[in-house]
C-alpha cells in the first residue's frame, strides 16, 4: 500500500517516493543548464548554480504552482549579459534584487491575472518556440572544444548513448512507472560509461561545480540615484521576462495536470526568490519549462519534488561535485531532446487548417521570434499586440444598426456590436442626419459604449443632429456606459427609463 503525506499543500495527496525520485532527476538536469546560463551571462558557474538552488527552494515552498521548477534561465541570462560585461557581477546582484522587488509588487497588485489576455495561439507559439530552443541548444553537445562537429567514433558513441537515453525514457513507462524513466535512463547511461570506461563528454568538461553554501553578500555598489537609473531598465526587463515565462509555464502545467495554480502567489514567490538570490550570490531566474516538464512527466505533483531538487543540487555543489562531474552529457542531452519533443504542441500542426489565418500567423510569428531571438518577452508581447489588433479589426466590422420609424414618427437606430475606437467610423456612417425625422432614438440594448473614442463619437453625432434642429435620445445604456458619459450630459439627452441592470463579473482572486 502506498504511503502518502502532505507538505505545505493539504489539498493534495503526495506520493513521496515519486516526489523524491523526480526531484533527484530534476537536480541532475539542473546542473548543466545552470552552468551554461551563467556562462552565457559572463558569470561564474557557481553564480548560476546558487541561483538555481535559491530560486528552486523558495518557489517550491512559497510558489503558486506545486510541481513547477524555477532556476537560472537563458531568458534572464540574455538580459543581464550586457550589464555583466560593462559593470561586473556586483551590479548583477543589485539588479536581481530590484527585479525581485518589482515582481513582488506585481504579485501584490494582482497583475498575474493579465496573463488571461494571452490568447491560445500565443501560448502555442511560445511553447513551440521553447521546444525548438531546447532542441537546438542540445546540438552544441555534438561539437568539440573548437566548435567543430564531431565525426567518426566520438560521434557514434554520443549518438548511441543519446538514443539509448531516449529509448529508455520512451519505453520504460510502458512497462512500469514505479521509478521515473528519466532517472533510470541517466543512471543506466552513467553506469555504461563508467563501467566500460567510455571516453565521452561529461559535465566536468563544461566547468567545475565544486563550492560551498551560497554566501550572504550585500552588493558592493554605490547606493545613489545614478546606480538606480543604471540598473532599473535591466531590472524591469528581467522582472517582465521572468513573470511572463513563469506564468506561461504555470498555465501549461495547469493544462497538463488539469489543476489550477495561483498566478499572483507565484509572482510574489518569484520576487522573493530573486531578492534572496541577489543577496546569496545568485544571478536570479524564473520558472524553467524544461525541468518543470521533466518533473511533471515523472509523476510529481506537489512541492516536495521542487524542494528535493533544490536541496540535492546544493548537495551536489558541496559534497558530490566529483561524482556529478563524471555524469555523461549524452544522458542529459537525450533527456532534454525528449523534453523538447514532449513540449512541442503537435496538436497545433493537426489543427492548423482549421484555425483562422490570423491565429496561424500569430502562432508562427511567436514561434519564430522565440526561437530566433530567444527573447520570450518580445515574442509574447508581439503576439498579444497582433492578436489584439486582429480582434479589434474583426469587432470593428461587426457593429450594425437596425432602423425603423415608430407610430409617433420617431426614427429608431437599434445598435448591436461594441462601440469603441475601431468601430466609430462605421458607426457614424449608419446615420442619415439630414433626412431623419425631428426625433431620433439610438438604442444600445445590444451594444456597449467602451472607450473615450466611443464617447467622442456620441458627442459628434448629437452635435450633427443639434445643428439641424433635431433631438436625440440614447436608450438602454448600461450603468458603466452612463458613467463614462457623465461628463457629456450637457450635450447628450440620456433616457434611462428602460435601461436594464447589467451585472458585471468581479474577479475576487
């Protein structure tokens, strides 16, 4: 009979054996990633490893998405590389702390709900772009120290070990799920390499991971306005990139596990983790979709796996560096290639002929920007902007006006469709001011006045009728619409006698 216990999450039972083994697998996969991202930023390997430990531990305990893994990431490394080259590591630590404060503020202000504005094609593009990045980043393992592609025996050995890793990860779950397939694959390949003394690239060939407990360190920088002005742009970009990647990863895991994480809580946890990372000699970071998917696919669903991953990573740094340095990169390469295959939304290719052309364009654009620029923030923001513009264009064409004259000779314009900046031109074209009778009623029972452009459109139409001595009544305006029009009451005659009471949905989360 399985034993269960709950850790910081009383709503979900936890199989602690799976959680521990999944955490160990993730810890092994974190080592080369953290080292590589630190080197990308021009920092020491331990800076990335310390960040992975602090980020992973804090978000595992305090985060809003159990099972999600955080650590040093390439997205953050790309943001910090210029500052690291120009001003050094101390300014990096200060930037990470400031970015953390911004993220905490975003969480407390409940800005996590803004992720609801990210349409599905953008998420598809984001995920597919990340899958391509993960896959392409593994190709470096097929090069030698000079950057030339491997050939001959070294290439065959590496390919064989990578394919063996992928085969175990694919096939073992069909036989048994008692132990995470990823961990079994790593241990089997490790045993083969050590047992047969096979000459192949190992973690130790990248850099040494030996170190101690992350030292507490207040950034040695001048605390003045000039420094703030210097690091603030980097901190804002880092905070934004981190939140976007973390909250999108949270949404992806929500879909896989059919549960719901808490975006605002995750934003606060990411911020606290970055603050502590900056004070404990780390480069900061955010959620890692690759390692998160390894964790989830291994069966982990709770906080324990993330805690184990962070603690085991620290154990590797302090006590197990000599052993971990012998870990074959082929095993980790095969693991990450399987993650890339699992990350890619293959369903998006099957439905591509059934999706609107605008959605296909957005998805492909986000995929390309993510894969080419490695800039998740630009990719997502560009996708959201284009999707919003397409939505505005489509809705601008949907405004209509049914017209009839009642028994009293008044002409009615029954408007349906939203009245906003995109639809005001079409709205103005609906009215025949010169030929209309003396009394005109504009009915908004099936419409909504949305923004200042819509208010200005109403002002102009009433002015046009006023110039020819005709009276206009606005009918069936909802309370929020009337509030927008309050400042224009002197020139607009609002008939509220038949206005319905509209109920607005209020988000209490």
